[in-house]
């Protein structure tokens, strides 16, 4: 979801419903992905992390054969499960 990282606030309205549908193994949602990352059964937990990407240097490209280098910025969406999503908010 590279476009969410461009402006993290952009994805907030739809990210949680998207992750909820992944937890439910929703066929229409899974069609949005190149392949189903959970072919056997839906995941018990999902999360989203935010990374900063940069092009590798020529030396890194030769050494690692990678065009990109990524650095973890932090948590974007904390781990969630269907139980957490379905539970009413605590008072």
C-alpha cells in the first residue's frame, strides 16, 4: 500500500475497514491484492507498519542486488483481530 505512506492521514478512513475485511477473508477485498497472502485460512491478526524507502546506492545495488532500501519508521496500525474489531469500546 505504497500510496498510504505518501500521506498517512489519507488512508486512515479506509485502512481499518480494509484490514477488517482481510481478517474475514472477504473475496472482493482479496481480489484487490496481487495474490491471496492467506490462502489456507484468514489471519488471526493483522497490522500495518510504516517504512521509509530510498533508492539504493550503486554500491548497494551491486552488493545486494536490491533497488530499494527501507527503514522502519514505526507502527501505522497496531495488531488487530476480529475479536478486537467486534468488541464494543471500553468505557
